[in-house]
C-alpha cells in the first residue's frame, strides 16, 4: 500500500513539473511578451501606475473649512459621486469624462467684490493631484485642441483671497469650451450676470456643469455624440447648464436656470433666450438640484411667480 502511494505521488509530481515547463515553453514561443496598447486606438494610454496601488500625495492640501462647505451645500448635494471640497466651492468629479458632473458655489457681494490683494495673473492652470492619475485631465490634453480651459466655478466669483481664486484653476474645475463667441463672450456674460445678482440677494447659490445632449440625425434616430481631446480623452460637452438661486432677506428663494450650447453665440442674443425649466436640466443631467428646499419657498422661477 505504501509503495503504491509513493508511486502515485512521484507520478503526480512528474506530471505537474512537465505541465509547468510545457506552459513556460508555450508562453515563450507563442505569446507576446507585452501587450502593445497602440493596437487598440480607442483606449487612452497612460503611464504604468497600477490602479490598486496607493498613490502618494504630491502636494499638501489644506483641509477646507467644514462650516464653509456646509454653507455652500446648504440646500443639498445634486449627487454624491466623487465629491471634492475646496476652500470656496465644491465639485462632483466625473472620472470617466475627466470633467466635473457639477460645481457648487455660494456667492455674496463681498466674495465677488474687487480685491487688490487678489491677482488672477499669478494663477496657473494645474492638474488636480487629489485625483488618481488615470482619471485626471492634463494641460497637454488641451494643447492645440482648439478649445479653451473653461472655468465651471468662475475665477471672478472667488476674490476673498488669493488661495480661493488659485483653486479655481485646477483642471478638475475646467471643461473644454469653444473660446471666441462662448467662453470669452456669451458664457462670460452669464457669469457676470450671476455676480450682479449679489447686489439684489444677500446670498446667491450657483450650480454649474456640462451636458451631453442627444441630436436627431438624418436617419431619424437620436444620438449622443461628443468629441474627446488629448491622450486622456477629455469629453467636450455639447452644452452647459447653470442653476442659480437667490435667497432674499426674508428667506424666500428665486430660481433661474440656463442651458447654453457649447458653440459661438451672437452677443446680441439675450441671456433669457437660454432659460429653461429646472426639471429639464435635472432630467438631462441625471441630478436633483436644491433638493433640500421646500417647494413653497421658491417664489419665482425664471422671473415668473410659482
């Protein structure tokens, strides 16, 4: 019996050894040593960082003031996907598209007032190192793309101190925007208008983000098509939205909502032409805005009494 068990063990060991070396021979002579990702042009190619590995922080980031974040998000989060809090605004980052889902701001007359100690010219566009390298956008993505690095949280909304305006230049707060006729013109007009609302309301809450809207094509079917730029495949939104709520002195709320196409727009077109019902934006974006607000507190939507 012992002799039989010994012979069985020897046979098993021999088969296992042969299988191991046979497998190594096949691997060496029949399999490529390294998969060449250039054969797959649809895949963005990055460095050799392993997704499961810990990425050491390359910068020391001061923790935002929790009471300030609570103030900004007073009326609720539109979603809770990859939320990042900065000192004066909050974003939800879309890791697949390399553009934020939404950016939330709280503006006052003081925060948008001219401040000689704040110098925008000293700010630089920088990658957001709090985001895993796989999912960041980079300045190289925008280079020669034909698009501006368009702010979602506008730099002009954060003039309380230099640090606040500098944080708006993180690329996580950017989206590819058409420059002439949009980012530098009509979109800028909308940003300035929102700042002017602080003269009417003590508190202004603003949520901004991208949309990727469908379009009917010649075959009668609807398609969502958008460009991507750079090695990171940063998505170019077809449209942008901005939801604004002004809080009156007696605590009532008045809401305005806008959707603008990411294209050159004639400056003579009034901003009111881009007003839409808030639920139109919510359905398109898959988000719920100001969800903590009782409906009877919103007295006006797009200038009309509710």
